C-alpha cells in the first residue's frame, strides 16, 4: 500500500519561466528513461523476484522513483504555469497546448506518449535486474544531458540530485544481481540467508554499538 | 546531531523545519536501500533507528504547527479538515 507524504523529497525552485526547458524535462516524466518508467518497472518486477532482499529493494527504489516523478512534475509545473498560449506556441509546445493546455502529461520530449513498451518484466531475475541496471544508467545519462541544456541554478540543483540518486540505485541493483548470480553458481548458498556476498562473511559483527558512537 | 527545531526555543521558520526533515529523511532513504542489501550491518540498523526516532520528533513538531503531512490516519486534523488546505508541494 502507498502512503503519500505531502512534501517533496528535496526543495525545488526555478529561477525563471523557461518553456523550452520544460519541453526537454518532460522526458524524465513520461519518457523511455524517465521516472514513471522506472517506478512502474521496479514495482511490477518485484512480485516475481526470487529472494527477499530483491523484493525489498525493488519496492523501495520503485517508491523513491515516484517521489522523483513528483520532483520533475514540480519543475515542469513551475516553468509552465504562467505561460500564455502564444509563448507555448513559440517554444514548440503549441501541440501540447492544443491537447493539454498547461496540464502535464506523460510523454517524451517530442510528445510521444508513454507506453508500457518502455519497460519489461521477463520474470527471470538476471534479465530483470540487468534491465534495471541499464535503466538507471540511461536515466543518469539523460540527467547529464538535461543539465547541459540549462543554466538555471535551481533546475541544475534538482537534476544533479536526481542524477546522483540514479548512480546509487544502479549500485544497489548491481549488488542484487551479484546475489542472484552467486545463488545460481553455488546452490548451497541460499539467497534468503544473509551474509555479505562480497566477502563471504558477516560484516560488522560488533555487538556493542552505542548510538553516541554513530552520531557525531 | 543538533538541529534548530529540537534545540532552540525560538520559533523556527517553516521552510527551515521542512528542510531539516527532508535532510534527515534522505539519510533514512539511503539507509533503507543499503540495509535492503546488507541486512546484517548492525551499525547501520542502529543508525537507522536513532535517525528514525529523530525524524518522528521533527515530524510531530512540524505537523502540530503546520498541519498534517499525511492523510489516511497518520496524524490528527484540526477542524475543518486540514489536508485540503495545507499547501501542495508543487506550489511551495
């Protein structure tokens, strides 16, 4: 079940109205490598993952992607909200205005509508997790492209944050894939048993942790 | 870890309080994803619990002053029903 928290994950501000940038940004809303694709892909794949850690990871990253979707929506909303139809037309958003006025919609930067063909679920964890890693890398690249397309500091800050998150997600998916591959190589290793797949031993076995040791 | 909202008696501006919540929650999101892959990291679990408690304190303070951050029963509402009134995140 999903609970909605009425705040953005990060504060978001834009310096000025920029319709052309809004047109580019929308690809991370409803485009092939955008947050909607990511969220729906992970939240759908999680049902048939073979181990608990992968189910948790896909659920949690999928949920975070919905929060990122909201950030992109906020950026576009703030960039577009005061635009006149004439300004929309001049920015190449005349078609969008005809179909949607200033409403947001799930499409790529060319206006192609979102499609489930952007995602896949093969029901086999190596294929699915490999796709997830690729998806995160593609999203990272798209953010790099978008950052280069603007000099608005507010937009750049938000996009830089989102790009960093994609890097972290990619790292987690690589670890999840490793666990599955280990399981396949060594059938004595049950992927629902917890141990550090990298070193083969339990990490951080210190049982005398005080909160003060952690907070500085 | 000190922050203005829990250590100061002066009124903290809404934006600052919200930012502290966002920063704290970010650490917890990161810890969640990490722990999903490394559930036996005792230190990380401990850190998660300490930060989680801090977040609850901050959230309660924020919500008491500025209205609920959640619907569906997470936090009580003043009269009339506050949820529709509190600012929507994309307008902030």
